[in-house]
């Protein structure tokens, strides 16, 4: 599974990465994810709000920090 988190990471780190990491752990999935913070790369996904979650090339969520349960729903 190709998982990308699109967000402008500020001082303090990603807000979405720990949530995705916990969801993967709870589902016993061994997939990795990538944090994409380069504006040019983010624009390729045509999202209007950050953060966004992209799974296998499809934008699943944008403009909100998801809950662990929301992320698990898209990872199943």
C-alpha cells in the first residue's frame, strides 16, 4: 500500500504521522508512509486543504486531522 501524508510540517513535526502510525499498528500492517511537504509535489494531488491523506494515489481525506478510526477505515 502506498500511503502519503501531505502537509506543511512546522516546528513540532507532523500532526498526522503519529495517527497513521498508530492505525497501522492497530491493524497489524507493516506498511510505511511518506510525509510530503514539498509544495510542488503537494500540488500534483490537486488538494485544496492540508493536511491530506493519500492512499494508493487516491486522496482519502483533506483539510482535517483524522482520528485513528478514520484512518483505519481507509487502510482496511
